[in-house]
C-alpha cells in the first residue's frame, strides 16, 4: 500500500483558481462574471436585451433609446466600476489571455 505524499498546504482560493486554469474554463467564467458585473454596476439589467464580449469590449444592446443616451456619457466610469467589481471577485482570473479586464463598452 502506497502513501500519498503531502504537498505544501494551499488555500481553497488557490486550489479553485488552479482548477479553473487547468480545466481551461477561465474565459467562459470571466465572461459570465463580466455580464453579472454589468447588471450589478449599471443597474440596467431590465433594459439590456443582449450582450456579448469581444476583444475586451462589452457590447450591450439596450431596449430603450432613452436609457442608452443616459448611459452613453458614463461609459468610461462604468468600465472603471465594472473592473473594480471584477477585481473583488475571487473567481475572476485577471491574467487570462481570452478574457481579462474590460477595455470598453459599446451601447447599441
């Protein structure tokens, strides 16, 4: 009977992050976390018809032109707030080559 050797102890956060990287699910998870951050920070989930992420830019289609015109001048501030929100999330993988921090927002 063989014994398992013990490695250096790791925190659960480190183990989960390593699992996410090894399973290569960071990009999909980050995308969902960005969408959740948009809903939480902007407060416009009810007016968001569709959204997708491409090259670090979040594209949001809004159901109301009034809401879109009110959000338009605040895009840079929203990007900063969303990135701050994401950095506080322990599951967000910042250095993932597929999806990292948000670079911009396009409202349609």
